C-alpha cells in the first residue's frame, strides 16, 4: 500500500470541478490523504480517490433521529442502502407475488364464471359459505369461512379479507 505525504501532488476527484484533477495533499492521516487542494480550481476539500466514482460513498452520513441511538441509525441506513442496492426482487417479494397470483387463481375459480348474483355486503348481513358478496371497496368475493359470532373470511381478488357479519 502506498503512503502519501503532505505537499505531494496526487490525482483526486474534485467535487467542484466534477473531474479528476491534480491535488496538493494538505493533510494526511495514517499515510492516507485526508485534505487536498485542487490545483485546477483551488478548492480545499476532503480527499476522494480518483477511482471512487464506481463507489461514490467514502463516508456515510448518518442522521440520528430523536429517540434513536447512533447504532440503530447506522443499522437503518445500512438496511436502506441494502434495499436500494437490490434491484432484484427479494425472495419475500417473489413469494408475495406468487401468493398474489395464487390468490387471483383461487378467486377466479371461486368467483368468476359463477352465475349467482353477488349479494351486497353489509356488516349486519348473514352470509353462507360460497355466497358471492359485493363489497364497495374490494369488489366481488366469495365467502370461504364463517367465524362465529360476527366475522367471516371472504376471498377477494386481492386476497382474503376478514369482514364483520352476523353469523347464524
Ligand atoms: Zn477543482
């Protein structure tokens, strides 16, 4: 590993020039330049290695929110970065997508093609398993399970919703 000395002229990335320019090393720490002066524009700034473009983060800025300690804040930052750095859907997302697809298949087999006219959904209504209900938000669904005394699971296109009803 090469060592740098104060006064040395090196190439570094200049944030003002937005380019790699010659810089005079102003201060070093452990043989690494920490402060440099751009010979092109004269600005004095932190040293940024010329190859840093591919990995632009030399230093992490961590905002510590009230009520959070620094460790938690760093952790949150790292997690946020991981999320940002993963364009591929996670296994969790893939599972969700698969489940959504299965849901839709199940919904289609339960609801679509049924001749029955859906019954408008009402919290005070009484429904039987397999009844088609028409919900103002979720659309048409099929009752899959009654949960006495006052709930039922209804399969809608977007998934099973637990709704209020009157069970008999
Ligand atoms: Zn410059």
